């Protein structure tokens, strides 16, 4: 009997050791420096002298929650109580988070953790990265001749992971190719490359049956400026969220995003632009009439327990500097058991001239009637309260791994259960043999 107990103990210990070899744990990460190499090019055009900055946004974690660093603790307003990034399940969510963090950096201007320029090969290497974590990488538009190359902001985990057989190993030399768009001044272009939200929802406010008034409280008119062919595109994501206990019934949530004070319309990405070229060669962009794009962008999100959130990105084209304002709100529905988010956001876009005569800008949101607090993530959080009449729903759900534009993300703990089962099977087999 004593011999059997010793054998079983050895097998369990062996299983634990095997699991520790297979499972990466950030807490056990050795003190080893990492590097991040960025490649900046558009199609076959190498882009030297591109300026990039890296910001450590959050610490690494194997729990699915990434604690924000001191520089980014104010990213979520104080009334949310949020101090970490969590709940992101897909690429859309991570890209929306990157856009929100980029906007936060543009407005608060924290010091970067690293910065530099690409070399003659269009590459920049951040070496000696001693602190693990989630990094935001931002680059400045680069003008060569009449073409402006704009890098897309992305998130990357350092160090990354690479698959080796049925195991994962840390990748200390991370590489990333930046996605790039190219625009000829007065015209437009396209782009491709590499690189890459759903923050935990805030508590919704109680339902108020009073309808939301979309009219501005304090109009800020924009002085008309002649269209000289320049334009700047701003993408503003907003998310509708559906939380609560299980058995949430499928529910429609309607959001309205409308311009105020004669600001340019918001266009969904799926809608089409048309371009014309005048005799001087200047390209002018307008909304294609065939898209029937209204001044107001309306989104209907059909959400359920299986699909609890949806992020929509509105694209706005500006042709002149100025301060522009928009209003984002959600209809207060009448679905039994659902508490609707009645908050309305005033969304401001500040467009300014660049040194080379182009246009750039940043945006922020403020809850109407909620003070001067600035928001860089626009969310409407709706809550389902289960009732006795709610139908049973036994459909299993699957958790999703974090995804970004890079493929080097950490993987959850693996194979520990499998090793344990193998050990238990061997022990049972030995017991039967001694039977």
C-alpha cells in the first residue's frame, strides 16, 4: 500500500512539472530584455525617417485583465472605478481600444516609453525593453513629395509567444509591419500592412422615461471655410453593450449619431465616397448619392447573450480647420426586463492645420449634463434583469482569446488538465494491475 502511494505521488508531481514546462505564466517570466522591430513601408515603397513612439499601457497578465499603468489610469473616468483592461474578445474590440488610446494620448500627451525614427530600410528597433506589458505604438504621418503616408496605431504584447510543437515559447524579439494609408495631397489613396474595444462596461444610470433631447445646449458654430481640396478623415467608434445574468433575450438597441452646427455628416464605413478631379488636378471627395447617406448615422444593434456587444465606426471627412460637434444617444426602448442607458454624449472634433499645410485632428466625448469629464471610449451599457418569465437557454458559450493586428499574443494556461488526467490514468491502471 505504501509503495502504491509513493508511485501515485511521483506521478502527480511529474504531471505538475510537465504542466509548468508547457504553460507560460507571466508571473514566472525571467528577467530578460526584449525588443520590438517596426517595419514602415507602403507596398514596395520603403519609408525612412518615420517617427514612432511606444507607450506601455498596461502590465502583462495571465488572468485576462491587464492592469493599467500610472500614465493611463485616467483613461477610464474615475466614476467607472476601472483600473484595468478586460473583456476584449475580438479584433474589432482591440482595434477600437487602440483608437481610443490614441485619442487619449493626443489629448493628454504623456511621455512615451520609447521613441525613434525608421532607418534607410524603413525599420526601427526598440531594444532593451525590460518591462513586460501591453504597448501602444503610434507613428506620425510622413510626407514624401505630394504623398502623405499615415501609419495605423496598434497594440502589441511584449514579449510575444510563438508556437513550438504542442508548446508555446516566449518570443523576446517581436517584429511588426505597420499598416499604412497613402494620400496624395488634395487626393486620396489606400494602404495595407500589419499591426493591431470592449472595456468592462460602466454601471448604467436608472431609466428615465423622459425622451432624450438631441438639440445642443450650447451651440459652438464653425465658421465656414472655403473648400480648398484638403481633407482629413476621422474615425470615431462607439459601442453598445448588453450585460446581466444568463438567458438574456435577443433585443434591438438603436443608436443615433448626428452632426450639430452644420458639422460634416458621419458616414458608415460601408457607405461610399465619390471623387471628382477639377481642371487644376485637385481631387474633391463627396458622399456618393447612391448610398443615400443621411446627415444622421443610425445604428441598430441586435444583441443577445451569445452576441452581447457591437462596435460601429463612423467616418467623418473634414475639409477645413475648426471645432466640430456631434451628438450620440440611444433610444429608450420598452423591452420588459431591460434597463436602457440614457446617457447622451457631446462628441467634439478639433481639426487643425499641420506644418505642411495638411489637416489633422483629435476627438473626445462629454456626457451631456455630466460635467467636464472627457471620455475617449463611447459606450452605451444596457442591463437585462432576469425575471421568472425569462425562457431557459442552455446554449453553451465559448470564451475568446484576445486578438490584435499582431499574432504574438499570450495564450491561456494549457494542457495542465491533460497532464493530470494522464497521471490519474496511469495510477488507476497500476492499481488494477496490482488488483
